[in-house]
C-alpha cells in the first residue's frame, strides 16, 4: 500500500492514479484500487452575489430556504411507544426531482418571494463521494492484490523505489508515503531496535563482571551472529518472510546463544583448571553441554 497526500483533492487523485499505474505494472500485482469511491452525480449551486445585493438578501437566507425545502427540518416530534419520531417538513420528492423544479424553489425576501433561478445558477456536476484525510490533508491510498509467493512488504518497497523519479518531481506539498503492513513493520522494528544498544551494553557489562576476561567476552559475543545462519535456513525451509515475529525471534535467539556460550566457556574453564589441555577441554565441554543446551533450547521453544 502507498499513500498519496496533498492540499488539493484534484491533484491528489491525479497523482494517485499515476501511482496506481506504476503499481499495476509490477509483475506480481494482480489488481489495484483506490480507497476513494467513484465520483457521483451532484447538483452544483452558484450564487450570484450581485443579485443578492439588489434583492437585499443574504447567502444564509438562501441556504436556510434550501435546507428547509430540500433537506427539510424537524418541526415536531411524534411519540410511538417509547420512541420519538421526528416530523420533517420539506418538499415532496416529486417536486424537487429535476433542476427545473429546484430552480422554482421560493426564496423569501423583504419584498416577497423570488424563485431560486433569480439569484443562483443550478447545474449538474460530478464530485467525489468520499475524501479520506490524514493529518487534515486529503489522502488517497493505493492498494493492490498480490500473486502467490510474494509478500506485500516486498512489492510495496519495490513500487516505492520505482516511483523515485516521480517523487523527485512532485510539486510542493505533494508526497508519497509507504503504508500498510510495511509501514507497521518499519514502525515496530524501529521501536524494537531502540533499546538494543543499551541491552547489548548491559549484557557485555554483566558478562565481564562474571568472567572478568576480555577474551572470553569477545568469544561469547562473536557467537551471537552465528544464529543468523539458522534463521535463514528456517525461513527457507518453511517458506516464510522476515517479518516482525521473525525479528523478535532473532532477539530471543541471540539471548539463548549468549547464555549457552557462557555455559560452555565456563565448562571449558573448569576442564582447563583440572589440568586438561585446551583442545581436549573444548571437545569434552561440547560433548558434556550438548544435551543440556539442546534440552533448554527445546524447552524455550
């Protein structure tokens, strides 16, 4: 999904259709649509201010007369049981079905009533049935249907990159933004990554306080990125995408790897302290800690 926003609804719709064309050209997009509905028929009223001054009436008077006779207003209430039903006064639908009938609506003045056609021009036109706004600005969202085997995040990012040249030439106040699941993923990922630097620093401090050896600290911290190999293999095996849950799982997996590495390093140190050679201590520690580490990993799952 992509959002197009600006100050002018007409321009927003124009550039929204351009974005739609680019998205529709993507090989994995099966259909596209806009969240604004199609234009509907409407009646446009253009008031002649000079005629109003000559007759001594105001635009408010014209609006009030039209409101009363076309839309109607509640003059009384009717109680039916415990419900109150409004009694609405307005013209019969058959008397306001065409422009010629609307033009004959009486507008009261200080010298009597005049038809609406004397002070305004009534004509048919088309207008947007619904205009969505975001931050008080008209905003149109371009959606697309996807073929199998792709994710919406990938297609949205690729379409957004294809629009780079158009975005550079957009007029002032007009902009394209990423929307939908990709926007949510980016916000969630940024929110998730904010405490990571502090978290890594605290982990390093705690490990250093416990082991008091910078070499062991480096060995333990360097094992954490190796979990990415397993993550990639798992995503390929289950044909899954790297979404929020996968990113959250990577952080949890990192903590598990660091914990298991600390246990193995401590086991190696114990073997070395008992007089065992370093190479033999590493092999024995891996054998001794393999089953407990695997059991704890499965328990975590």
